[in-house]
């Protein structure tokens, strides 16, 4: 899942959390008609923000939020670019996946720098989640999610490494693997057998990754495109292991299905979304206040409990229990080769598709 959160798949994590802690983060500011239009993915995701995040922000700051439904970040980027040409601002603050953020950063004036002097809470985030370009900081991480190793623990023993999936004596015609070239499998191969993201810097490295994927084909029963395909294959025992979404696997396990989501020694693929300010917005101060609010440990924890996203802070920085943290996150993480997927997209996709089509 690169650059897109299909939040309809997320169900409410049971919790007694409230916004009592978050609402005390700052005294309400004296303000008259201060407002902010915030774009977020629709459905359950947007509704959860409207119920669990925005009210606390308004209580803490006096800034009224107008929620704007945005599609996936790639389509939203097109809409925002068209709106900018017309001089419109559909949303002051929007969510972008890192790949889309990189694209947006290359379009002059589409995004405005965030005032980091007003976003002190972001100082606790890993610098990886602070995206900076020539104009300044154009994105601050909002939340993340993982694609993980999943197995049926009733059928197989938990592997220690992704490399175990290449063992045909155990996994012949029994794996479900994401089909998209940028769906995470290439990153897993790079982290497991090569030099991680650096492997994507050369055509030889890309070819080596694809060749290693070809070696896995005898063990793959399903190259899935829709998560429902993998879910059904696991339930039917058509596959007993593979790649899937960590939070969805946890929901399936909570419902009694024998599925275990794991973080092997190389880690799992972590993707994330960022808050970005429209280049035409005059709400830079309000946007900075919201980004600061959402970066605090209290709000990061609330989003994990109530929306199902992984925090961008270490567990110990939050009040998440071990069980709550494990439901949405884990370590270590594998970071996708976002720039390579953009700059070498055609070459990578052609080689990957040729591998899938080959015998």
C-alpha cells in the first residue's frame, strides 16, 4: 500500500480512550472565526478524525475544522494542482503519501513550507518523517501503517526471516504475495538479500531484485491485487503465509481466524502519510497548530486506538500498552524506495511485469 490508505478496511479498535488528555495540551486561544479546512481520506477514516481528533483540536485551540473528503493522495494531487491553477484552495491542509509528496514538491508553488517554529512536537519524530525540500519543510508525518509477514500458525511454524519463504520444501505453492511492483515485495527482497534501498540506485540492482523474485514464483499460489483476495485465500487455506496488512490481520485474528502477523528479523514494510499545506492557503498558522497538535504523544496514541494507525513515535513516548502498540506497529521497519519508484518507474515496472508474465 504505497501512498494510499484504504481506511475502509480499518475497524474501530476497542478502547476507553477519550480526549481528556489531548484537550489539556494547550489553553484555548482567543480567536474569532479561526478556521482550517483539512483534507483526509473519506469513509471510516474521515469520520474517525471528525469524531476523535478535530473536536479536541478545536477545544484546545479555538480553531474550527472544516473536514474535506479527499481521494487517495495521487488523485488528490491532480485535483489540488487543477484547483491551484484556478486560484482555489479546496483544503488548506491535506494528507499525502510520501511518493505523492515527492511529486508535489517538484511542482513549484503547489505546496507551502510549514512553520516549524510553531510545530515543536515534531521534534520528537524521526527526521525521516520530516520532508524538506528547497522551499523548506513541505511535509510532516501524520501516521503510518505496515505491510507484514502473515502466516497461519495452525499450519506452519513462524519463520525467522523473509528468506524462509524461498524454501520450496516448506512453502511450495502456498504463499500469497502482493502483485504491485511498488507494493512492498521488492523492498522486502532488497532488505533481505541485498543492500536495502540503495539496491534500487542501479539497473543491475533492480534486475537482481527481480531475479530473486523470480526464484520465489514456485512458492507463490496467489499474486494478489485486492486485499479481499488474500483474505479469502487465507480463509480457504489456498495459502498459508504471505504479505498482508498488519492491522487487518490483527482484526482477523481478533475475530478468531488463525492468522499471525509477524515482524521477522529484517522487519516489515512501513508506509506513512504526511500533512502538507496548500501553496495558496492563507492558513499557515492554523495549519501549523494542527500539525503540532497531531504530532503530540497523546494524539498519536489516540489515533492508534481510535483509527488504527501506527504512531510515528516510539512506544515508550506514548501511553500505549504493549497490546495496543502491537496491534498497529512493530519493529524493525523496511522503508520503501519511494524516489526510485518515481524516477525509474517505467524500468522497474516493465522488469517486474515481465517477471510475473514469464514461465
